[in-house]
C-alpha cells in the first residue's frame, strides 16, 4: 500500500472502530475512523483512502447510502461491508468488494484489506 492512502473504518460502535484500527495498524496500515456517514464523507474528501470498511447500520443511517454515493463519485474505491445480518441485497452486493459478517474474524478482515489495498 502507498504511504499516503489510509483505510477508513466507518462504524457507530467505538469498540469495533478501535478493534479494526489497532489490528490494521499492527499490520502497517494508516487508519482513519468515522462514527457517522457525514464524518466518512469528510474523511474521503480530505485524505487519500485506499479501502472503506463500512458498517451496514450506523445509528439511524444505512451504509448503503454511502455505497450509492461512492459508486458514482469514487467507483474505484473498494468497500468492505460489515453486517450483523445478511440482509445485503444483490444490487448492493455487486457494488461491494467484500461482505464480512459480524462477528468477523480479524484474520479475514486483515486479509481482505490487504488484498483490496494491493499490499497483500
């Protein structure tokens, strides 16, 4: 992965963001965190992002809203969806690089991010 691009973790659960950040940083990634879709949009606009790790439900918001925006504005940006359910419809799945069920395995998250960022 390039020295400047970061992994963006978007989840309203601070413990999930921390878990992802610490483990991805141990693998050498620079990690940004966002607790809302607004914060995620700001991060994507302000810094180079290589991969987005996105929760399906962020408070009252839905991760699919951001996916739809990114499909238009940044179609090359891979999105990994974290979800506690398998309610991701087929159209949304086509726009995702990967879907990881919660609770997810850290090795699976790290491997997926490495593959999508080109560092693994």
